[in-house]
C-alpha cells in the first residue's frame, strides 16, 4: 500500500518538470578587425586594450566593469598593426551580446598597476563606421551575427576627442 | 504522605551518620520495546552530576556521597523520566529506566528561549527542536543543511533566515545568532555564521528560537537564535567512527557536463568520549572532501571538536570547549551562464578561499543553593581567511567575549535571570582595515507563574556597541511574553519584543574590488531596529496529532542592504540603511505517529509576506510559501523515510547584478521542489553497535537556485556507516 503510494507520488512529481533549464544555444556574436597604429608609441605605455562600452561615457563613473562589455588582451607594445577577433583572442572580459554599443575604442594606460579608473586611461583610437560617420564610436551587433572589418586607426599624432573624466 | 516523609527523614538521618561513604547509581535505559537507548542523559536533580548512556544503553554515576537523590533521565524525542527519591549510603543502586516516546512533542526540554530549562510547551515564543537522530539518518554534514527542513527557516546558500529576517548578503552581517552551548559563533570581522565549525556528530540537538531575541541575546539575534547543544560526555569509554561516501549524478542537461568523471564526496569522523574520575573528555576529528558537482567548488576540510569537563564538586563544574577547522575550497560565486550553469566565469577559475578558524570557550557553572545559581562564559574566536587568485583579500580577527548569568528563584513561581556580557573584536585585514569593536550588554528577565495556567515573562536588555572612532550606538530591547495553558491539550502563547543589530565591521569598512565590483566602506551606517508581535496555539487532536500555529508581524527600520550606487566618479556597492520593511506571516505545523504501524508524519506550511514598504516591492530572497513534509516508517531495525520541500519562487533578487550582466541569465529562478529519501538499518538488536543509512538527495534531480546563478545540489546518493566501540 505504502509502496504504491510512494511510486504514484514519484510519478506525479516527475511530471513537474526539471526546474531551471539552459537557454537555447545562440549563434556566437562578436566582431573582428584590424587596429592600425600611426606614429611613435609613447615609451611609458604599459597596456593597450580594445574596449567596448555599452553606454556612452558621460562621466568617470561610466568607466567601470558594469559598462564595459569587452576588453581585449593587451596589444603588444610598438605594434604597427594588430588583428583581433573577439572569439579567438584571450580577452580580459567578454560579455558581448547582440545589441547597440555606444563606444568602441582603443585605450592606453601608463600605470604600472592596471586600474579601472577613467583618469588612468587615454583613448588612442575610436571605431568610426565608414557608412555613417555620425555614428562615431557606435557599434551595432545584430542577433546571431559576427561582424568583420571593425577596424580602428590610432593616430598618435592626432588623437580622438577624449570622453569626460580623463586627466 | 506523612509516613513517606517520616521514612525519608529517617533515611536522611541515617545517611548523615554514614556520611563519608560513597555509593553509586547504575543501570540501563531502554525504550518501550526494550531496545537500549544510546546517549540518553541522566542527571541528578539540583546538581551538576550527570552522565549519558553508553553503546549498550548502560550508565553509572559513581562516587555519590551519602544522601537522597532524584534522577532525571531524558532523551530528545522521549518523555523525561523522574525517579522517586533514591537513598545512597555507601550502597550501589541499580535502576532500569524505560523512556517512552513522546506523543506531544512540546514536552521537550529547551534551554535557549529563556536561558534556562523550560518545556517547549511553556514558552511564549515559537521554537523548533532538531534532534541528533534526524541529523544522523539524513547524513547531514553541515548544520545549515538540516535547518532547511525546519518550519519558518529559510536558507540561501549558507545564510540562514528565520521568518524572513535575512536575504542574502554573502555572510556580511547576519540577523540570526548561532551559539554553541550558549557561546556565540559569529566571527569578529564579518559577523557571519560558519556552520562548518561544529561537527554534526557532536550535536545532541539544535534549538531554533523564532523571532526577535535581542532582549536576551543582543545584537545579531534580531531575527532569532540557533543554539546548538553539544552531546554530554559519557561516563564509560565510547568510540564512534562514522564515515560516508557519496556520488553526484550526472547533471540533468548535457550542456552542463563539464567533467567526464562522476563527482564524489566523502568524510570520516572519529570521536571518543570518556570520564576519568571527576574529569570528562570528548574529542572528535573529522576529514571532509567534496569534489563538487560545480567546477571550482571543490572542498577539503579538517575539523576538530574538544569538550572537557571537570567536576569541582557536586554543585559546580568547569567545561572547556574548542571547535575549529582548516579548509581549502574553490570560490564559486555565479555561473558562467545558464548553458554552463555548473561552471564559473573564466575570470573566477582558480579562485580559492583558505580558512583557519577556532573558537575556544570556558564555562563555569555553579549551583549556590536551591534558589540561586550562576554561570560564567569566556570565549575567544580566532578567525583567518585568505582568498587565492580572485581579489586576494585576507582577514584575521580575534573576538574575545565574556558573559556572567545569574538565575534567582525568588519563589516557586518567580524566576529572575540577569546577566551582563561584553566583547572585544580586533581585526587586521586587507579588506576591512584594522578596526576594533567593543560591545557591552546588560539584561534581566522575570518569569512568573501567576497561576497554574498562566506564565508571564518580561525582559529588558541594554546594548552598547562602538566601532573604532565612530560614534557609539546603543539600544534598549524590551520583551513581553505570555503562555496560557487552557487545558492539557491546548496552550496559547503570545510574544512582543524588539530587536537591535549594530552594523558589523564588514558592513562598515569593506573596501575591495570583487569580480570587477567595487565595494566601498560606509562610516555613516546606523543600527537596524525591529519589533515583533506573535501569537500562537498548540493543540493535541485525538491524543495523537500535534498542531502548532503562529501568526506574526515584524516591522524593520533602517534595514542594511548592499546597494549599487554612484558618486559621479565611479559606481560601487556600499552597505546602506535603505529599507523600511514589514514582514508578516503564519507558520503551521502538525504531526502524528501511528505507533501500531510504525509510521510518523510531519507537515508544515509557512506564509511570508516580506515587503520593502518604501519602494513597495518584495524583500529579496524571501519565498512567500514554504511547505515541508516528512514521512517515516519503522519496522523493527529498519527505517524508511522521505522529505519533501517546496518553496515558491522568490519575487525579488539582486536585480542590479542581472541588469548589468554580472550574472548572465541570472533571472532564471523557479519554485524549489526537492524530494529526499533515506533508508536505514540498525544492528543494535543484533548486538552489533552499528547503523547503516542510505540517502538519496534531490531524488528528481530538480534544478533550482537559492541565490541567482548558483544551482543547488543536483541528485546525489550517499551511504553512511556509524560504528560504536
């Protein structure tokens, strides 16, 4: 009698589902391209990274882990050209999902200890959509797409406008 | 009656003449079926003389001076047996005591609610008791695991909440106080409870006091108290070896597999207890290893527990207790995402925590007379932990604590308890700096049996707390309680009390960068306050069915919560007084035993309405509905049981962490629905002092989270063996 009850109970409960389930697999989203450096590197540079921001940098507070969705590995010092791919390199941070991103840039620091503080970084180059020059720094990644030719030019002799909160 | 008195007096005079000779009382303790009861407590009334029954249910109290003694024999789950007066005059008395199982569970003795011995049925406040037998059957290895099955208690990872008092703050400040034999076990830096401190094999019972208990226990008891009572030392040598081995099943989803081998867990405890004259000692050593079903969540731990007592005389005793462990575990905070739910983000791989913790305490108990007794408790809690990789934080703290408590029976009906306690905490840490904290508390409680039916309790406590150079905070916490026995089957209770919690050093001083999140100190934190109202009823239906119901209402002021905020230059998390909260609810529990067919059943339901009334949203991590059911079947030496646990999906979680992509897919949460099975066989009836238990946890392999991005244990099966020598 009790065994029957137990078996029936287990069958009923088994029908209740398995609880949390994984999200369906998504096609990887991301981007790749080439960074071109023009001019002489400042010899004090300690780290150069490609950084993707979700929201516009309106103040120093926006330069943080919450707003940064991608930070590449360190680009070798003195490079003239550097090819990257968000799915292949070993990024410091990668939480890219499809959507609009307000700012894609190459940032450099002279600090010996890496700090996530706006004042420690200088923007050396900013992504500029060739098709729409008004979309300065902006990047849109459609659902399920991997973008290529997201190229950035860093002209050390002609640096881009710096977002607020710098030195 | 007069004849009895005259005879007693005669023997008393005779005993006085023969004073100087010693005798003993020995015998056996069995249950109604004649099976020996191991670990039953035997105590001589009005003294500190006592022992526990050995593996054969035998006991002996020797070295008794000539006199008249009354013996109390008790065991959790059984009715207390009080003997007739026994006269010792150099002779040896043999007693065979039978303990019968309780029908009315509320006859059970507890000591935490009023800091003295009381029957559960006499309390003004809701209290649950968990006995060691239950811990053993379910192969519980950590105390917070068994609390998950306690009515009115909710556990999020290892953070315990009583009636919705706490959400989840990664251990930084708790609203529940845990004590070991009355010694508080909150750490000196974070104030967190470390459940691994106490090996479960050394636990006799756990008492859970629900609702604000600051009037007796001060800060941290704002939500309630969990008091762990350790086992008494045996008079004869007993060695226990308990070992277990278990294995986790494969995850329910192929995507979650991160390792091709089965993940196992195992542990072994060896303990020994014995008494040498006036000196008793109990020592246990435990090794635990868990490879874990989650990546980077493995654990290896060595722990030890020592309890020793020295009987100074028949009315005073000194006890020394030490408990500690050293462990090394992976630090799993959140999953990578729901497709890799058993793996941490890449950045957290390799992050580990090493901890060394030890608490040592000295307890002196003295019965001065029939009306006055006191005890002194001194303790030192050394705590060290260090994070490897990750944020590389480390902290070392020492918490010194002293308490003196007096019990004064003014009359047969009036008991006054008073006490004072003080603590000093010293911290040296990369995350909290090096602050000191001092606390002082003074309390008094009067308990008056106005009539045979009505008992009223009133108490008041003053607390003073000061951290470093910050302004001191203080608070008065009053309470009032009533217990009214309508008849033998129906008892009413009511309670009104206030609570107080001073911010911990961690909440005030934390300064770190954890997984990219900046946490900043807040020197402006105010203490939390609350008040609680409760009314309850106990009733016994048909002489078989226990029924307990309570309705409660709590108002919280200045609730401290970790808050994501910004100062314009950067975004950071800071502990702030952000919430004015209201928690209301009901607890209902019932149970019955059908002894004729060896079956027992327990059921409890809790409804919790926990709201942030300023922001008009639910408080985080508080399930609205909780159901817990347990069925046990016993046939001779065999037992079979099942536990069912249901918690409705929590309405609010750490939404900021989800919206800012710290916890990918963090909004995935469901109702909690867990079924466990256990089966056991006792070899005692075959003269083999051993128990074998099989456990299946999460039978349906149901996937749920208690905290976002952190899957709770998947189905696992374990076998544990207990051997007594």
